C-alpha cells in the first residue's frame, strides 16, 4: 500500500525521515545478506536514489524501510546475476524477494525503538580498531546515525570531500582487513565496546562545546550521540558503561536550553536559568545512572562523570551544589582515568569547595608540567581564579592568552570581553 503521489519536496522529506530512523537496520540487514559492509552501504544508497525518483510518482509506501530494503536486496541479486554467481541459495532468495516486496506494502512501519543484533554488529564494525578515530566517527554518523556526508562535514567544519574520502577509505579498509559481520570475540569485547563508547562520547562533546566555528554549541550532534547511545543500551542492557555514558549525556544535555542566550552567546553555569533545564532529560539520566549502578560493578569513568552531572542537576543553584562530593568524584576519576584535563576540572571544583587559593596551586602545577600547553581552558581557568583573588591585571592577561588559543568564535569573544575587564 502506498499513499497517493506527492510532490518531489514532500517525497524527499519522506525519504530523509525513513533513512534517518531506519538506515542502521537497513544497512545491517544488507550486510548480513551480502557479507560486505561497503557493498551493503552502496546498495542502500542506490535504493535511496530509487526512492527519490519513484516515490513522487508512485506515492510513498506505508513501510518505507521495508521498501528500501527489498529494492536494495533486488539490486544485490541483479548484481550476482550479472556476474553469473547465482547459486541455489541466491535463487531462493530472489524468489522470496517478490513475496517480501508484496508483504512490505501491507506491513506496519518498523518501530524505531526496536533494535536487533544486526544493528549492534554494525555499530561495532563502524568502530573497528583498524579504522582511525576520524574514520570511526564519520562512518558511525553516516551508517548508524543516517547523516549525509554534507551534514557530517558541516558538523565538524571540514570539507564534504574530506568526509567522503574518510568514508570511502574506511569501507575499503574494512574490506581489505576482511572484517566479518559479527560481534568481536569475548576477549576483545571490553576493548571494542570502549572504542564504540569513545566515539559516541567524542561526538557528544563536539556538540556540547564546539571546538571551532561560529556556534558555541552544535546540539544536533549531541542529540544524535544520545540516540545512538540509547540504541546501544537497548542492545546491551547489562553493560554498565553503556548505561553510564547515556546517563552522562542525558544529564549534561538537560542544561542545553539554558547554555546560550537569544543571540547564541554562551551562558556560563553560574548564570543559567535552571528553570529552563530539561527535567525529562534529568529524570532519564538519573534512571540510566541507577541502571548502571544496578549492574553491581561499581562506577567507571563515565559513571563518575554522570554522578557529577547529577550533582549539578539536582542543585537549585551554584551555591547549593555539593562541591565537596564533586571534588571526591574527580579524585576517584583521576585514579581510574588520570589525565591533565581531569586535574584541571578538579581544580575548578576545588575552587568552589574550598576557595580559589587552593585551586590555584593545582593550576600552577599543571602549568609547570606543560601537559596542557596550548589548551585555552588552562589560562581561562587560571584567569577566573586570579580574578576571584582580586588579582585583576594578572587575570586579564590570562584571559587574553586564552582568547588567542580558543578555536571557537563565541568562546573567543567571551574571553576577550573578560580580558578587557568587562
């Protein structure tokens, strides 16, 4: 069954909606069928082009995802025929495709919240260790997230051609490495899951605080990372770190509505209107953290960060925040995942808990170590501490240094204002 013919623009919107929701399942199904990840993605893209041509004329099918899958499967069979590789198994499949296409017309739309093991395999393939981190991010957003190359390029402020090259190279690399369409072996599971979560965390953080460009935030990236994390949690409900990362994302994203003003300029935590925080996300984030804790294995790095975000979420003001607990959580995080950035953030929490003087000692030690040389948030944090201590001239100098290092236009403007004494 299809809807009556529609205009090209309406059909394009329908295709885009189906693809964004269902692309992971479609490509995963095709990969299982053809045994080649790159070929599966190409077949899905060809089916997408057919939909753009046919739906305005023939109408939008009631089950667009099933239509796309059936067309892509037909293209795979046609390709095998042309290469004279049609064995008995493929002959049966070709016969069944006719039935599938008929059934697709009357089937109910796929449930976007229903996920299966094929999607999980696809996520792990997209984050396979043979790929660079840049390629993992591009492939995850393209194939699992359903974003176009143009959307990914805009999000990360790189040329579209660069994204396309990364995706093509990633598919060729996977093919050359003969990466199978399966979950990693049990002994590889923890490391591979860590890579998947790391990619989602990177995508979320780029949306939360854009590293460059004219926008302070790119929330659409963070929302996409949250959606993918929900898929992962649904597929792996016993994985503590998957629940923990989802909790961290939800609790952090809850503050998004208050993080920019009407002009798109940054609004720092102390100045945010907490009534604008998304209570639904806070509830979901706390529930995800509770689910992580229910696994009974203690908190990992994502869980500790989620617990910090929860401290902010439940506080009525900056002054009401349990800063002592946040300091303890940072100390725990520093033990299991030590890094100079964690130490920098611990210093900011110490400043709120016990005062700027004790925090400045930590900052000065970091400065002397040189581990954060060129990182704009080090002088920015030092400037805040110096200003609180009444050392205005030194503070302005630190803010000027931070502004020169900042890659984001909005953040640079804010730091320049502070450097001028405003």
